[in-house]
């Protein structure tokens, strides 16, 4: 069962994504591939808005009956899958490190820091020491003297 706090945060994410699509795309009739199907941005936006409305209505009805809470729980995985596909589409179209992703309510991926030669050597030495430490018992067993009864 999902807690109200978690679903409220997801609704906020959906709202930010809907607002970002409306504000940042000039043409909503642009063709896109979402979830393995060809569609338009306007259809994606409509699906996001429908999912958001269903979740919101179920949330209001939840206070009145347990059946509404069940409807909400049933609709939530579909809405999450649509949200995941839409965010993947945006990251593919705009780029993972594009600062405009913030206007869609998405976090921008940080670029990996390039290490200089000295830092690379330190990292390699640290990794080698870790490997030696983790495989120490295996190496000790391999190098151990065989028992007297087994050596024959």
C-alpha cells in the first residue's frame, strides 16, 4: 500500500512535468516514440493530464470510501509507467545534462569528474588494496599446506 505522502510527491512530479511540457514545447503535434509506440506530444500531454486527474479524483474519493483507494492503487502503476516513459523521452530529446530539464521538474545528471594522473594512480592503488583485502581468505586457503591425510 502506498502512503499518502509518497503519492502526493508523485502527483507534484506529474504536475511539474505537465507544466514543463506545456511551457517548453512550441509544437505539441511533434511526433515522438513513447513506450514503443508512435504518438504526438499532445497525446502524451493528454495522457499525463488524464492520469493526474484520475489520481486526484481518487484521492478525494479516498476519504469517502475504501473502493476509491483501491482505484487509486490500481491507477498508480500505469501513471508511474507513463511518467517514467515521458521523462525518458525528455532526457533523450533534450540530453541528460541539459539545464532546461529543471523546468520539467527533473534533476539534471551531473557530469563525471575527470581525474588527473596523480588521482588515477591513487585510485588504482586503493582498488588493488581492496581486491587484496577481499580475496585474502581465498589466497590463504590456496597457499595453505595440504593436510597429512590428503597429501597421499
